[in-house]
């Protein structure tokens, strides 16, 4: 059984896993994150290979729109603090 905890003042995140690198997931994620960036007031965390996302963004001629690269938990904490 999963327990979910939510508080009104809590910053909201969406976490997206890259899935299959050779499939359509990287393209779909990049397009979704670009669309969300204009309307979603929370944070988006994408897990996956930076090179795959960069290459896919270049192929699509779109901005990868990731503001911070986190290699470990400490990087992720710093990204959260930086906003």
C-alpha cells in the first residue's frame, strides 16, 4: 500500500523517467516538458541520459529546456535550493 502526503504549501514536482532510449520516449518527454514549462508552476525532474536528450533535442531543433543537471542526490538538493 502506498502512502501519499501532500501539504498546501508544498512545492510540486513531476518526475519523468526516460524509458527506452532508442524509442520515442526522449522525444515525447522533451515535447511535454517544453509544453509544461509555460503552464506548470512546479518543478519537473527528468531521469535519463543527458546525451540522448541533447541529441534528440538537436534532431528536433528544440530547446532541451533543462535548467540543471544533477549527477547525484547532493546536486539534486542544490538544484532545488536554486529554484
